[in-house]
C-alpha cells in the first residue's frame, strides 16, 4: 500500500466516528420541525377556505420580487 493511501485510510478512520456522532443531533432536528408543522393553524381549515387565497396568490400579475434574472446566457465563459 502506498504511503498516501495509508494516510488517507488512517484519516478516514479517525474522522468517521466524529462525523457520525455529530450528525445524530442534526438527524433529530427535522423530526422536531415536522412535529411543530403538524400543529399548523391551517390544519383545521376546510380545503375550500384555503383554495381561494391560494388562487388569489397564483392569479396576481405582480407577485413581487423573485430570485432575479439569473446568469446572462450570452456572457463569455472565462
């Protein structure tokens, strides 16, 4: 085995437990967010009561600022 491969394997072995243990709290966070989203005030509303405001938003001709025009397709790639 070449020295660079051995060094890479050693580094990966040393970092694996740290990375796995640090992701456990992050994995639990979406469940808490989903639990709070389950208590939404819109859950008790009738679908017809929700449909009208959604249609108004979709029909608005000036919905406000968007993400921007994006990259210029005619620009030269440097």
